[in-house]
């Protein structure tokens, strides 16, 4: 019956019937095309080489997804800098525990070279993953035989102990090949500690420097004791290279009888002995046990430009110290005192910086900028790094730090204007920050006279601003980050040049 009606309709209205048939055919063709595109998109979305499991994929900024997928030339060399820091402090951090179930670091299609003992070499593509993490996001490969489980290296990468993490970021370095033999190379451990009444503090530096490892080099222990409103007392001792022990695999440093040792529980044992620079025959003895707060660290960065290399890491951005510091006039005891520790390395001739670290209530802030000689680095923004009890909180980039040079210090040849206050601010989307510094004490060191606490070369550095200013004061923090109000106040130490 239906076929008869269709035939009668075709013979009575042939043109209208043909038009309807063509329209129907076009509709079916369009539907087939759309379904094909949808199936292709679904297949691509399920492609493990593109997604790698899970529901979100984090890629390096600027990477072309299609280049990554097809293995084009531009996809051979991308990487995520400080990937473990991103894993520990961002994606797998306690801050996101209610929203992130599992995180899996992966490397896909990395270009490597396989070399035999006889010198023959083949390019290969390699992939890397942590078995338990890949399984957690549904991206574990199908095994034909055997087992694929986490090993000790996987465990250290995704869940390092405090000591393992600090050993890696706090280890020593050999000068790169292009700066070997440069006698302005220096590397050092730096600690500061503040008394409970905030009126006394100490800077402790154990430094190696010179043409390491085969040229003329040595070490120095530097201790400066400060009391608010009084001149600083400086102590130093030179240590020949034969009495220096350093390693590129750990944080331990031995300079004769002075030393920094990283203990198995992640604390630092610091011992320093030095002679007074005043020539009175006195000395200082430092014995401190420094306990860093877990997750409060800066993983480190290296700035390189030609022969200028500056590296910096902060294994203990927020720490406490227990022990004693004794000199000829007194022996002071510290119990869970505010403390800080960083590690610096590089070629420092002609280099200046802005730097500061402070507590601000529940928050700890770190800011800085390295200014290379003969460059426009002074126009570059600072970084302002914030942590709280859960670790990394936010990063801001203030364009500048505004100083009010209302203080005066007496120096040889006259008076020197130094900061009394400072301010920096930044806006990042919905996040804002304002940091105000109130300087309570400042000292000036002429870098043309030799070594100072934070890494000066043996020779005069010919800086346009030769006075190195070290300050102690109050930091006040306010703003918003991730929808939370930022507010806090505390003590910190700050540095600049004049």
C-alpha cells in the first residue's frame, strides 16, 4: 500500500517528489558528515598520546597540541620547568585535595640518543611515567608480561622526605664550562636568626669562591652580629682549599672546623668559628640547629646570560633555630627563634640585587630581582613569592619597589641616604597584593673593600652603587589571593644597593 501511494504521488507530482527526495538525501549526507566528525573528535579525545588519562592535561605554555601529537620538530624539546615543584606544591598539594583526586606526571615521545661503548649512536623516542600515578588516572599501559611498579626513584620524585628534597635543591655546583677559571665565582650557605625581643640578630655565611676546581680558590666564614641602634660586630676567617669539603650531591659543607650538615630528619646543624675583624683578638662561636617548616621553600632558579650566571634557592624560607651564639662580650641562647636559610651560586662581579624575606602573620614572603651589569635588568619586574602553612600560595610580579630614602647612615666620606620605608604592589586578575616595609635598622658595607656576607668578589666590583645595604624591619602584607583575604605583619630582612 505504501509503495503504491508513493508511486501514485510520484506520477501525479513528479517535480515536487523529486525536490523532496533531493532534500532528504542532503539531510542524510549532512548527518553522516557530522557523525563522522563527532566520532573523530571522540577518538582524538580518547587518544592517550594527547590526553594521557585523567580529565585535565597540563602542558607547557605555548605548546601546539597538534605538534605535540604528531611529533613535529617543535614538539621535541618542550618541558615543564620544575615539574616536581608543580606536582608537589600545586597539582598534588593539600590545598587542592578536595578537588584533585590523582595527578600523573608523564613524558611522551621525548627525543633521546642511545650510545654504545664503541661510539655508535641511535636516536630513540622515550616515554616516562610513574606507574602508580598513571594507573590512578586511568593511563596505565597494558602489560604483555611482567610487572610495572614504582621504584625508589619514583617514590623520591613524588613523595621525597624533607632531607631528600633539601639535599637536591641545596647541593653545591661546579662552575659551568664557559665560566670555569673565573675567580669571581662564589657559592655559599647563608643563615639568619632573630632574637625573641627582635632587637638582636645574626647573619652567618659559609662561602667557597674562586676558580673552582682547578684554579686558585678557597673559602671564608663570615658572621655579623647586630643589635638595633648599635654598630655591627663583624667576624671572618679564611679557609684554604685543602681544608674544604663540598659535594655536588648533597648540602653538607665543611670549612675547617666550621660546617653545615643536613641531618637525616631534614634539619640543619650549623657550626661557625671566626675571628673579629676589629683586631682585638676576639672571636665568635655559632652552634645552631635550624628546623625548616615543611613545604615553605623556594625550589631555586638560575639566571644565565653569557658569562654571568646567578643561581638561588631557599630550602628554609620559614624556619626556627635553637642553639647559642657566643662572642667575647656575651653568649646568647636561642630557642625556636625566627630563622631563614638560602643558597646562592654564580659569577657575581658587577651584580646587584633587590631582596627581602619576612614573616607576615601566617604568611611568609620572599621578593627579589637580580640586576646584571651592562643590562636593562633594572627595568625588569621583581618576583614576590608567598607561602602559608600549606606551601606555595601565589606569585606576583611587582613592577618596582618604591623606596623612601629618609634615613641617613654615617660612612667614610660623609652621610649616605638609605631607605626608611618601602612599598611594592601588583594585581594579577582578581588577586592583589600590597607589601609595605618599615625599616628599623640599616647597615652599609662598601663592596670595594672586599668580601661581605652575601657574595662579593675579591677584587673591587666597580659598581655604580657600591654600598651594600642590609636592613631589618617590619613587613605588612594585605591583598587577596584565590578569593581569600591576605593580611599579616611580621619581621624580616631586606637588601638593596646605594
